[in-house]
């Protein structure tokens, strides 16, 4: 009774294509987050809460190096063992397996060469956290300081790079630039971002009487945590079980970097026979863990007489920190998203990864996509006034059209949605009237100006690595009709579990109240991918649906005999089982399940899903790596004080494409949260390291919320309107939905571009505004001052930029002074 539907998935005659919804589905309903009540009452358990339920716990504390780069010449742990309460000090000599915290074997768990300020060279285990801290202070370490590279400009000048260099190209960029009516060149450097999840990194490990290692970890990738723990301990993966109850935020920061910390806890538990808890405090977390990659971009672009892009050449350099981590796929996604939503016929973009003596930068919501997309948005925002048109017109005239493909060869399916979303957003937001209102306000106010900007989003959904686009699930139906589901995705507050409950209830045709979801565990669903790439609902939802349909296929045979109809005519709707034309013969789901049990029919199933239609050649950077594109657009209005650079976000309007939403309340919340987090990256959040040659060189200066500015309620738009794009079913995806985790972050480009418009209003008009990123009030103030003075002649700026770049002069001050574009007819 099975067949293959058009999206490649196996479906029974009871079930249509993956995107089809049955009658009265649980998906699409506005339901609250499944753990909302637990969150707001404080009853929700996180990894660190489990220590109160675990007797005899030891606490771990790191021995942090005070150098950005140094050799460990001597390590004496004996003074620590004299500290009351210290039980053991873990060093490289204690590792029975592989002394490495990653999968590329470039991240020693216990290093002999310090690679960033705060690098942990040993870990102390104590009866109390204070004992462990005092023990760590007592460990005697001798260092031989070595030269360090801290900034992108230093790395570029020194030729300090790591990993593979990639290029995305199509056509002939030289020819595209040569035929341009106007050409511009510039340099753009922008910063990273701290994840600042509410729950810091945490692991709790224990060993049972059989030697089985059980690790509770705040991790987005339990299977990879399991793999790293196993290779550090020198045991097979089946000897390690990793569980993730839930996370208090992740944002990509817990995709790779929890693994080594979990391995330290597991090593300590194995050696002492006691549970070990490792939780970083906020300063340690910010000092020791990776961030969003900062980028440096050098670019040249051309436009024809109609202001259409003719060609683009660029080089993107990411700051990978001290090891590769996920820097290669992050760079790959940046290269694949430099086009954002715009057709660029001839293009050549090179990418490389700088090696610096800082924390190893890692995944962060958007995973390189934002870093690629901001480059083209910055280019268009800077070039529009010099082309003599509005930025809105320049963006709209270059949007993808149906039939066009990306530079890496993937057709842009449903490209018409971009223009439809753009038009709907303008209509809903009253764009034309507000443009006039902003112009009138600016004309009447000398020292306060407003800006209004609209920007699009086109974001590819799937993992860059094709193998990661798979998921599993385990669904149990008990004799009373209740349901338990396990899947490989992790819950970090984003609402994945809520959506999965809705998917299971829909696929089984039962009320959501009868379905429970178990914590994510590697001994229930093995070999899972990280909950990342916005793919959690697509992958795990597909696996859960597959498992549920196996069960309903079996139950349909049982019900058909009870109702006396054909199995293909059996319907499961909201806990009631009927047959087409047999509405008077209704059974409860529990009755059918009970009957199936007595007939020895299997009531559980392992589901599996693989994303169809993907192909990617990472060497050539060509193929179709994404299942589909998520589209959206945002319109933001800001008001800038010319005397201080302070600004208000007066209003934001968003129209975003989530397909047929699985859970509208969850999706709107993700859109709002992603937008605010993106606004923080672009306007507030500034990471600063000590780059002097003093004793604190390499130390992170912004180590806490007191020095690292986070968006708060005061940075929220005073008016905030979010609309889900309608009539947007996505074929080949579970119940026609689309991913929502990452794409909304890039809607925040509208805020930065609105600030650019407001700054330009302080000047004579027609001038390029070179705006720093993050566009902090200080950066906005200096941009306003430059606008009031007017910029240098474009040709002079180009000459200075070219000469400075050729000479290797890339300091922050010089970049801001010479990164202006040049123009030629």
C-alpha cells in the first residue's frame, strides 16, 4: 500500500504528499510554547538544575592562561592538591583517548600551546565551586609568550590564514565590470557578535556501575557531543549517552563548543567515579567561547544605465580565531549569500579564513549568511545616492525574477514572491505616505533627522553539507492511546518541540493533549544532525510524520475490519476513527489501539527523513545545496539625534514567508526575536579585545553585560507589525511549512539602512554615507559629522583606498577614512 509521491518521500495510499494537510490538523493552530508555563514559573529544568538531584557532585574550574599566544613550559598541579576540597586536577596526561575537543583535530582539549587569552590549560575538580576556584589559582604554570595576531587587518598583513579557500563565480566578472556605465569600489569591515544565551555552557557527567557514561549537556548537537566524549575517553560511542533536556538559548553557540566541556566533565567522572558538573560563569563563557565571525570585504561593482548590476568582484575574509571549528562552512554560506535577493549576472567572490589568537569563532544564527548579505546591502546603500536614485529603487530594480539562478547554479524558485512581498509590505506600511512624512520632518528639523529603508531577504534552507540533511524519530503508542515521541532535534527556546507535538498530533489524528515529547537522547535516536541551519522542523518533522504514518497504516487495517470498510478509506481525526461513508460508525483512537494490541500489531515505529533534491560540490562551489529559499522584507523607520548620534527605532513592518506555518505564534515570536537579535548585531553589540602590546594583549574587554551592550525593550521598535505571507505552501516540506529560525535576523538590515538614510539627511544630498558596523551611537555620530562636512571627491577616495590596500594599510581608522567608493562613467 505504498507509493512514492512527487517530493520523493515514500507515502502510503492513506497519506498524500509531504506538504498535504488532513482535515482539522493540529498544525497551523496558534498554540503557546509547550513549556511556556514551566519557563515563566521557574519550574523548567535545565542541565545545571540537575545537580540538586545528583549526590556527591564535583565542580570543575578552568586554569586560564593570561596570554594570547604562549607555550606552556611547566605545569605543576601539586599546590592545587593542597587546597582543602580539591579532589583532582585534570591535565593532558589523564586523557586515555584523543586529546582533542573537535572533529578536525586542531583543538587540543588540554593544550601545550596557548592560542587565546583565557585558554584553559587544565581543569580543577573540587567538592565545592569555591574549592575548585582556589585550586585553579594555586596551579603553577610557566609560559613562554609568543607573538600574536589579533585583528583581521593584522592577519591579512601577515598572511595568517587557515582552512580551504573557496570561490563562487559565474560568467566573467571582468567583462561585467568593463561594460558597466558606473563602477564603484570599497572596503568594508564589520564585527562579530556574542551569543549571550541566558544559560551558559553546562555539562553534568556520571558513570554507572557498568561503566556507561551518561552526560547531560546543554548542546545543540548531542550526537556530536557523544562522539567527542567517546574519542576523548577512548571508548566506542555506544558507551556514551548524551541527553539534552532543553537549553536556555543556543543561537549556534552550542552547536560545536559544548563538546570539549562535556568531555572534561566526562573525563573527571570517569577518573573519580563521582558525578562532575562543569558550568561556565558569564565571564568565563564570554572569554572562552566563540562568537559570530567578523568579516573584512574588498569589493568592486558595476551598474548599467538602468542601474542594474552588471558585475561584482569581491574578496571576503572571515576571522576564524585560533582553530577552524565551523569556519569553513560558515564562509561557504557567506559566499552563497552575497547575492542576497539580487540578480548579479557576472560575479567572482573569493573567500578565505584568517587565523588569529582569539576564541575560535563558530556558528551563530544565520551561519555566515548575514555576513555575506550585509556586504551587498552595504554596497547598494552606499552606491544609490551616487547613482542619483533612492536605495529603495536600486534594490527593487535588482531583485531576482522568475527563471533566474544563483551564482552557484541553483534556480531561484518562487522568485516572484520577492516582488509580491515587497509590494505587500509597502502597501501595509503606507510606504509612500511615510516617505513624504519623513521628508517633511527632515525639512522642518535641523538637528534631528529620520530615515526610512526597506530591505529584502532570500535565505537558503538546508545544511551546506548534504549528509547532515537527515533525521530520525521514535514514536511509541501505548495501549491507552497515549503517545510518546522522541526525535533528534533539541529545544533551545525556539519552539521546535511545540511544532513537533503539533506534527505528531496531526499525523496520528489525535488531540495534542494525548502526545508527550521526551528529552533528546542519543540512545533513543542515534546519529542525529545538529539543531541548526533552520532545519530542525523540516528534518525532524519529516521523520516524526514518517513514523506516525507507519503506525496509522497498521491501525487502518485494524480499524477497517472493525468498521467494515477499505483501509484506504479510514480517517483519523482528533482522536476519532471513522471511514469515508461510515460516519455513523465512530471509534476512539484508544479503542483501535487496544484492538491492535490484542491482534499483536506493532504500535511503535522508527521514522526517518532525508531531504530530497540536494547536490553540492564543495570544491567547485556549484550545485543545489538548499531545499528552498525563505523570503521576507522589512521596512524600518529611525530618528537620529545629530548632536549625540543616539537614535530611536520608531517603527518596523515585516512581511515574511514561512510557507504554511506549523505554529503561527511560534513563528511570529521567532521573526520578532530574530529581527531584534539582528538589530543588536548591526547597531549595538561591539566586541572589543585589548590590541595593545601590554600585558593584557588579547584579553576580551567586553566580558559582561556591563560592557557588552545588548538589545533590550528600549531598542524594540515603538511600533512593530509582523505579517506572515499568505498563500505560500511550500511543496516537498512537512505540511507545507518553511523554516523560520535564521532568515528573520537579516530583516534587521532595514534598521542599519534606515540609519544611513537619516545620516545622509544631515548632509547636502547625493553623498555616500560610510556607516560603521555595528552602527553604535558613536559610529552614527561620526557619520553625521562626515555627512555635514561632505565627503572627499569620489576619485580621490578611490585612489587613497587603492593605494592603502595595495600597501597593506588596513587599520580600523584607515579603513573608515579610505573605504569610500570611486565612480567613473
